[in-house]
C-alpha cells in the first residue's frame, strides 16, 4: 500500500469512528438540549473531522464541516440555543459528510450548499463568510490546542483549603465540602493537624485543621469553585492545575521531584531546600527531621507525586491500546489458523489414546489446554457489543416517525451484549427491516392510539441478551398486533394454505415470512409490497439462527431472533449412524436416553418414547438421511428442543462432546435441509453438522403434507 493510500485509510478509519459518535450525540442532544457536555461532544467530533480532513487533504470535507462547527461553537459559548431546525440541518450535514467520504462522486452539491446557507443564518448579524471560504488559518493552527481544551479528559488539581478559625460560627461544616469534592472524581485528602493546640487550650468552636487535596476530575475548575462558593470570604483557597491530561511525550510518565513540588506549594524556601539536599537521606525525611516542613506537608507532596504518576501511566497504557488497529482480514485469517490448530490437536489427542503413551498423552493434554485458551482468546477478540448496531436504529426511528407523522420512542436494552463481528455485520439489514415493519405496520397513528385508549406515543423496544450458547434479540412494539383471522384469510386467498387446514396462531404468524405475503392494505415507501420478510428469514437462517413471532391483537407484537454466539467454532455432540458421523450443536441438546426394543413394542408402531411421564416424538436419522444398514438392538436418542417442545433424534451411538470447526459446504450442498456445514474429525475424516431447527421444521412440513 502506498504512503498516500495509508494516510487516506487512516482518515477513513477515524471518520468511520467519529460519524456514528456524532449521530448518537445528536440524538441524545435532541432529548436533552440543555446538556452542555453533549454540545461539547458534537463539537469535538466536528472539530476532529475538520482538522483531520484538512491534514489528510480532504479539503472539501474540512471546509463543509467547518461551517457546521462554527455554529456549534456559538452553542458552546451560550450565544445560541439548540432547536429542531439546527439538529435537522446537522443530521443532514452528517449524511453529506458520510457521502463525501465514501462516494464523493455522488455527493449532492445543491444539498450541501443549502445546508451551508441555512447554517449561516444562525451566525451573528455581521454576516456570513463568502461561499467557498475555508477554515481560518488561526483556527487550523491552534487545532490541537483547542482539542485539548474540549477533550473532556480528567485533569488533576492541587487544592489547598484553609478555613478561617471562626468558620464554625457561620454554620459551615468543612467536612461536607470535602464530601462534595469527592463526588467530582478521585480525591486524596490530607489533613494538617499540627496547628491543633493542647487539650486544655482547645476551643471546640474554633477550626484548627486545614487540608491539602489532590483531585482528578473531568468537571473543570468552575465545578470546584462552586463547592467553595459560600465560604470564599471565610477561607484561604488555592486551586492549581498540576496535570492537564492529553498526550504524554516520551515513554516516562515521571512527574516533578518532591523538592520541586514543595517549593511550588510554598512549603519550603529554596535556601532551606538546598541546605537539606547536601545530606544523603531521602529528601522528604530530611525536611521533616530538620523541622523545615511538617510530616503532613511531605505526605501531601508524595500523594500528589503518586497521583499524577499513576494517572499518566494509566493514560499512556490506554493510548497504546487504543492506537492498535487490526484489519478484519488478518483477524479472520487468525481464526482460520486457530480452527486448523483445533483440528490438529484433536488428531494428536486421538493418536495419544490409540498408542496408550503416557508421555504423548501428557503433551496432548497440554496442547489441548493451550489451544482451548487460544481459541477462547481469539474468538473473544471477534466479539463486539451489539450496541454499535442498536445506535444506528435511533436515527432510523427519528426519520421515519417524522416522515410518517407518528410519535414513537425507541427503547434499547442489553447494548453491551457481545456477538461475533461477522454475525453483527450480517444482522444489520434483517433487523433494519423488522424495525421498519414495526414502525409502519405495528404502531398506529397518534389519533388511532388515543381512540384505542393508548398513549399517543408508541414504544418499540429493541433488546438483546445471552441465553446459553446463543443470543436472543427482540423487537417488541405496543401497536395493533397481528390479526390471526386476517392472516388466515390472506393465506387462503393466495393459496399458501388449504381452506380446511387447522393452524395455530403461532403457525399463522409464521406465514408473514412466506414469499410475497403481505396483509398491508396500501403500499408505502417503507413496506407493504410483501418483499423482504422472506429475505429476513433466509438471512437469519443463513446465520444458523431462527426467528419467532408472538402477537396479541390490539396489544402489540414481539419478534425474537435467536442466533449463535459465533460462526467459527462451536461445541458439538458427535454421533454415529452406521459408518457415518454427525455433529449436533451442544446448545440444542438437553439429554440422551436409550431406545430399546421394549420401548418400540410399547409404542405399537408409533414414533414416541416415554420420558418422565411424557411421550416424546422422535425422528430416525438413518431413515431421514437414507443410510443403508440394520440399526443396533439398542439405539440412542438425543433429545433436542423445537419450539420449547422436546423431540428425539435417533442415532446408533453417542460418541461424546468435541470442539467443532465449522467448514462451509460446496454450492451443490448448501440447500440441503437439516445440514449447516461440515467439520474435520481427529482422524482426518469428515462429519456433517446437523442444523436442528430447520431439520425439525422440514420433517414437520412433510408429515403435515402426508396427513393431508
């Protein structure tokens, strides 16, 4: 990659991080227009985009962003108030910046000029700058300095608080002020008690103590002064910045020497310090021993030195971690190599078992432990919080509610739930379609909601949570819900089901995923053409997931998507049928039982097995996969779950649990129902991976057709 391409890539990566942050900050600002920190966050994102764009040669982005940044600078200074028109323009500006970044040839010049013109209306009356002018040189030159001012990083302050001796008479308790300081951030408080008189001379109405405080806070000096605002005339107060945050030059986070701190504080004179330095003892001990300063002053200086050093060390470590970027292709290659290592480790373990060699078995166990840790660590790197996807939908809801004249609140829960990055990337479009469907078909207009006794504002809840080895993502609305009878009538009209078919509500709800099926009475820009829900289901199943719908007419609809945590390596249960081997994903397995000749006789030709006073249906996989051979006298039944109902899969032998590296099947075999992939066993042979839920649905469909 050329040097120019590398710098461009660096800007693309930074901008791709900043634009979502900008959008989420604008959405929060719309809810809390008086939040000064949110205004600062928007300004910081714009300022960084402008500065980086100019630095890397993206002048058009820098100039356009500068126009928006100028208005938000007025907001920061309190010269302007947040309003809907300004936010709408900023959202539009963000979209144009994204377009200029990724598809500069398709950027809408007229729209950009409209946004700039509208933005300049918010500027003071001295008039806007002429079109096409770039950011002032002064603004560009002091870019780094201004970024440091608004960076929002924690600053460390030195505070000396000496209340007047009569402060108790004013009704002030200094300890309460110290508690308020602790609420601002990490706080180290050291009391100076050397002024306390002897007990017989002590006046309990006089304050004889004063304090040195080291405070690390992101709230700024004004917040500190506000703590002492009512005692300014009754105390000696000194507030000094001793560490401003920001980037650390060099590798050594060293702070000032102890003597320098004491000199700066005014606790010791320079001639006294030089006299003590001629000794060879630690300076703190020498100063305290000679009586030049008190022991408390030395302790306060040491605390300051330690606080700044630890803060700088921590910041240096964070800077190092955050600056590391790894291309996704390299990470995918690492996962593939770990998968091959897992296969090789399985072969080594099998070889050790066959040879009964204790030394070889010991090595195999150690390799297995290391490969397990490497697998978990590598897959952990691929895991990302799903909140990055959730945040994109806030903007979708905002735009659609405005477009459709509805009042809708999007509530998210479980944004910290982690999922494989590949799953997240491929999940965005299906979730987007489900969300748009809820907004268009689910939530009623405000007037109809009021007529139905509901609040004018509808609610769509988007949530995620872990469930065993899977992630459950739910989209729930409090809209009009699905009408089972309307679904049934539409299905009969389209010939999807027979008129005499007896279908449960759950089966009727699944009809919305049939190709071309829609109950919408009118087509909108959002939905209603019957195109998309079948694609949603196909995309979810391609991720080895499933989708379910629950609904109550007039109350709302709940769509639940169940997905595996990762698509790379899973824990599976290996089974054998004749000479063929299969893997059943372990999260789908609840237990294993035997199927004896007596069980078959009691069933009288039916395919049921008694399990704790319940008859559980089973599927004979040997028949399903058309495998030749006589079954053993005692077969094994692997109990799996289908729609919360147990179903048995009959096999010849259950071999045991093993790590399974998923390999995709070739094009000819990708549409085989009930098979999601393959894996390589320890002896080098292949085993097919059973996709449990599609297999059970296919069997059920064939049984229904046979009965009809």
